[in-house]
């Protein structure tokens, strides 16, 4: 007799039943985080390609900043981290028993949440209403990745949650 993955899951005994609404909400929050990561990577992609559209400080600032290698490397790193955010969010959407070392994406999601939220709040304090684009973007990304991590918690047998 062979066992498939559904035979190995003790879901009814351990996990409280998720309603279709909560599954749908979790899925859409995860997809929103993935969409945020794509939209966050997009300007860094075109800036790295030499297109100054939307660059803070305008075209002159873009030309000044992009003459140094560190800015190009920074944009490439941001693009890679955005791709990782997508992979992290999607891996946490999968059932816990299907993700080996699930604590890795779970921890990464909380770290990303913390860093993006702090950057967003710092931008709010420093820039206030003079920057209506970037600090809210960072804050939204932090909130979305925090929601993904929060919803990915694994319930313990006693009903509490832990990772």
C-alpha cells in the first residue's frame, strides 16, 4: 500500500479547520505581497538599465548616482531580494508539511517585515508628506510580508500557535 501526502497529514486532529474565506484571504494577502515585490523591483530594474523615470531627485540625480558601481549593484540586490520575497511568500502559502525547513522562509518573512516597516516609519518621520511614494511603499511591503508571516503560523496541538 502506498501513501500519498494526504494520508500523512494529521490535519483534523492538529489544525483547526480553515474556512474557505480564511483560505481565500490568506491566498490574496500572499498574492498582494508578491505583487508588491514585483512592483517594488520594477523601478530598480529600469534604473539599473539606465532609464531615469521615477528616480528620486529626477534625471540629473539618476545620472549622478548611476555613474558609480555601488548604485548599480544596489539595484541588482534589490531586484534579487524582491524575487526572494516572492519565493518566501509563495513557500509560506504551501501546507506546512510540504516545506522542508519552513522556519527559514518564516524567519525571512519576519525579518523583511521588520526592515521594511522600520524603513517606512523612518521615511514617514524624516520626509513626512514631502515623499508620498517611497515611505508608504516600504511600509506597505512590511505590512504585507508581516501578514504573510502571521498567517503562516503553525498551530500547536493545544490550540496555540508556533513556528
